[in-house]
């Protein structure tokens, strides 16, 4: 019995050392994953405008920036809505721009399923949500969005579209323009 225990311990020790040596072997140096780079925004290395602080305003590691003032303006059936605090969010290959996250106004949410490009989008992925008390949601079914400028620092664009609720109500969003910091 003692002999079999010694044999077991010996082979356990040899196996543990083999695992340790394999685990501690020198690894290949890391290289950039080109596939992952396509899902990140241009200049993801931080070059370009300094974008420290809040939306590029203020200090930060790159000395701050003087980006143009943000805005998101549009008409809903002829009634003008202006916002000065649009919001940009990106992750997992999805991007969205929202007209405002801090005001009680209606919400316009533009979605992209890939990195936004300087181009024209027919029938953009857009949701319009009325403010309280109705909170009714509308989806775009007709229209066009033009992104005039897409950079690592900002996105500038315009759009118009018709939107419909699930109950069949329709509205027109026109004269829309926005500039949002990334």
C-alpha cells in the first residue's frame, strides 16, 4: 500500500511539473486583431482632437478640445424642437444618436448597425417617442438621412422621414439637423 501511494505521488508530481512547464512556456507576442479594428471608430488610438473631459470640453490627457457646439433640431408636423445636448453611444458594433437624454422633450433615436459613414441612408433606422403622457413610439417608414461629416470627434447630419405608430398614427419629421460629439 505504501509503495502504491509513493508511485501515485511520484506520478502526480511529474504530471504537475509537466503542466507547470507547459503553462510557463514563452508565449507568442500579441499582435493587433484586424477584425476587431473594423468595429472600432476611426482614430481609436486617441489621435486627432483632444477629447478629454465632458464630450471633448475641458482638460483631459490630450489637452482638451474646441469642438463645435452640439445640437439636434427638427420639426414634428411643423412644430420646431431644438436640443443642445444630443447623446452618442457606441458598442458591440451598434451605434446610436439620441436627440437629448436630459430634457422632457420627445425623443429621436437614430440607430446604426455598423460604423456610421459619410453617405446617404434611405429609410434610416429611426425611432420617435412622444413625451408624457402618451409615450407613444413611432418607427420611420419613409425618408432619408445624409451624414455630411463623420470623424473620430463628431458626426454631422440631416434627415427627414415619416414615422408611424403601431396603431397607424403618422407624423412627419422634417428639417432635421444634428451635430453630436463622439
